[in-house]
């Protein structure tokens, strides 16, 4: 049993597309070739320096401050004190 051959059926649409492809040949798209230009500057420069001295910042010395630790003889909380604990 043959199906319908109108434009709404699969077979009809297939035939229409096949006919269009036969009329219009597929044009091949050429890939765009990227040309990389040489960068203006990369790498080491040949520079002659004429210096009598090289000045650099002096290192800053870190001053260590002694921490004062006090040890208490009594407990800060006593038995029966209420305190909140957030869980």
C-alpha cells in the first residue's frame, strides 16, 4: 500500500527536498584561513644601561611585640551561672 504523495506527508516532503537539491547544487563553503601577524614586541629587549649605582628600597624590619598573658587564680564562672550556647 502506498502512502499519499502530497506535500504534507513524509514521502512528499522528501521528494520536494530532493528535487530542490537537484536544481540547486550545494555550494561548498571555503574555510576562512586565519593569518597571524607577528606581535610588535615579545621577549627580551637589548638595552644597554649606563648606571653608576643601583638603588633599592631597604627591607623593613618587622618588630615582634611580646604578648602579655595573665593567668587568673579564680574561675571566671561559678557553679550555677547561666550561659547561652548557640548550636
